[in-house]
C-alpha cells in the first residue's frame, strides 16, 4: 500500500495550500479535475470548482505533521 496521485486513474485529489508566512492559515481544497500545466503550480480557482474544505493555523498543521509517521517519503 502506498500513497500517491495518479491522474490517469482518477483526477479527484486534495490540494493543500501552505503559505510562506507562518501567521497565515493552511487551506485544504478538494478538487475533481487535474490541471497539468507548468505555469499552474497548484493554483486555486476560487471562482470555479475549487472549494475550501478546511482551514487550520500553521501551528496546528506543524503539530499534525509531527504526529504522522512518514512512511516511504
């Protein structure tokens, strides 16, 4: 069992937007289409299909990441 995204099987995926500023929030989006453009870089289309599912502080995101065992990365 592994973790990965294979757009040829399903374009449904999660996008996690991590800001550069530590006092900003991390926003998690559920997306149903894959935009495979070099200039896209995971940009979010707020006026279209991309809808935020969760927003958490950077502090909480760091706590979450330190509690998850990273297997295979």
